[in-house]
C-alpha cells in the first residue's frame, strides 16, 4: 500500500454521485488508502435522502457501507470535504465547478466543460503530469485562492493517448486515424434505447469525434509557463456506439516521424513504464500499456478489466498500407476513461501537495494581523 504523503486521509466529496461515473467514484473511494468519502451531492430530487435511498445502484455488489448513510445534498457551497470529484452532467458542471473552485475547493472533474480552457490542466498523469504547473496561473487568472479545476479527458481519448504517448516519445507522431467502437455504458443511464442498439451499430455520438480530434493535441502538447502549446498532430476520428456494456475498442492507424519496425513498436509499448513518483500512487500501474500477441485480442468481455480497469490493452500491431502502423486498443471507459482517471489525478495532486485540509487552507488564506 502506498504511503500517505501527508500521513492522514483527505476528505473527498462527489458531485453527481448517483450517476454512472459518480457510482464508480463512490465504489473506488470505499476502500481507498488516501481518501475518505464524506459528502455526496446530486440533483434536487435526490437531496435530503440517504445515498442508499437515492441511488439506483448499477454496479456489482451493494452500495458501499461508507456511502449508504450519507445524506445527499444539493450543489450547496459548504460541503464538509477537502476536495471534490465532479461527475456532473455537462449541462450544470461548468458554472458549478467554477463556483466551488472560487470557494476554495480543488475540483477534479470528469465533465467536458473546462477541458479545453487555456488555463485548466487536461490531465493523464502518465502522459502530461507537468501540466499541473498551470494551476498557479489558473488561480491568478481567475482570482481563486486554494481552489482550482483539473480535468480528465473524454473516455475514448483516455485510452488512445495512453497508447500514443510511448510511441510519440520513441518515434514521434505525425498523423492518427482512429475508428471507435464504444460501449453503451459511456452514454450513462438509461443511455441508448434498447431498440436502437440491440443487434445494431449507431455511427454517431454527439460531440465525440470533435473531442477525440482536439483533446490529444492538448494532452500531448506542452505547457510553456503561460499557455498550452498543441502537439500539432493530424487526427481524424470516427465514433460508433456498439452493443457492448463496458470497454471502448479503437482501431488506430499511425504515421510515425521516424521509421520503426513492428518489433520496435511492440517493444516501445510493452516496455513503457511510469516514473517512481507515479508508480507509488495507489491507482497507478507501473506499466499502463499491456500488449497481447493473440490475433483476436483485445476483446471488451475478456480484457476491459485488465489492471483493475486502468490499463490500455493493445493488440493486432501490424503494417498499415496507407500510413505506417495500425493496431487495436481497448480501455475501460468508466475506469481508465472516467472514475479511475479522476481518482489517479487526485492522487497525483495529493502527492504534489495541491490538496490540503479545508481547515489548513483557510488558515493559510488569512493574512496575519499587524501588531
């Protein structure tokens, strides 16, 4: 078990706690070594009820004991926690997250609203941990004190960029062509109507292709001390909803800047490992990319939970007659692409000293009185 940087647990709150991603966060927080769940918030129709009464639980097992008796609150300012996970619907997330950050809460968001803001880190710790250096600039720009916003990417972008990172480091990237086969759990609950998805493929997910084409530019780009500089990749995405419960499968073709053999590509992916700092985080994997050699893998039913759902699983690495290399990758959309990603972001924030108890933060924000 990873040692706590501060020696004590941070109190976490979950906004949008009754939704699909919120439930995953609640479940992941139940036995977390660094964080303890102390607040849950949701829509007005759920407020005032216990979490067990308010939630329609969709995950395996029962509602975690730590959450069952918590009273669901509305999006009120005085929550009893040190930081917040936001799993809010995008229709309300933008201003709500800003208000909490203004009131001194670090907000670790899964929502799309602030991902592309010029002063907000869009974070995958294995890819661009240095982007956390934007937080002081964000606080200065927005007049925040101890609060700030950090986001994780779209669920389909997450797995893709975890795989692109070691290839970009080893060979450089010029062009990416990706076709996704995305699970229905990515649409939330109740999601896609059964008569639309059973025995069918829906070749449209609103806004998804735009996110996949924009977010990797920021994730694989640089923070220069004042702004994010995009990676300058050529990216084209086709996004499809398929009748699979969990796990986004992606078929990817790549043009590399340097010539590489297929064995060199496999080795770059298989040997990729994170720093000791990241490896010490409770949710992190030392090797976040898993390469399979079977000709018919990865498959969502067999491989989505690899690495407790935090791995990006790669197979079918072969030559591409149009670009250079093509491969198939799989990631768990609700873990690597959502709740687990947010949890890992919060762990990195904790390890680097960005999370403080609310009492400690208030003390630091009060200037001493002259005598």
